[in-house]
């Protein structure tokens, strides 16, 4: 994908990352910041679907599923929001966070997420910054 983007005149980097692993997720965000002199948007599109009986799902698999589907959103915001705020004067448009989305208001402050899903929905009610 990086090669195709570059062939079309764009710039891209690839950072292998397990989003359920805090250090890997932090490194991927920092690598992006270093490559592009900041962070302009955040896209959380990783997800796991479990098909089966919930009562037969083991705890380790459940923890991994929640790590990818819910906790990774929280962790990525923890590392990304400071960089996004540093660029907030330039923020325009829509920033996609998986199935969640954020539209900056007139002050372009990152304070609300419009979200779907129970885990990400809780972020909708949270203030990310003052």
C-alpha cells in the first residue's frame, strides 16, 4: 500500500502494530508524528468479531477482544490527542475513529465524540480536554 501511495505522488509510512499492546500503539503514533511532523487525524479501524456462545468464550480471548475493540481506542486517544491539539488550528473536516466520528466545532476543540457501540459510546460522553 505504501508503494502504491508513493507511486501516485503521495507519502506514506507503515508501522506494524498490535493495537492491544500499549507500547506498540504508542510507537506507531510516534512514528507517524515523526514522519509527518505532527498528527493530522486518527483512524481506529481495528476490530475483532467473536461468533459463538459468549458463555463458552474464555477470559483470555475476551480480554484480547476488549483490548482491540475498546481499550485500543482509549490508548490511541491518550497518545494522539496531544498531537491533534498541537495541530488544532489546522483541524477541519471529519476525523474517523473506527465507527465513531468527530467533527470539530468553531473552536476546533477535541471534546466530543459521536460514537456507536457500548464501549465507544462511553467516549461520547467524556470530555477529552477542558
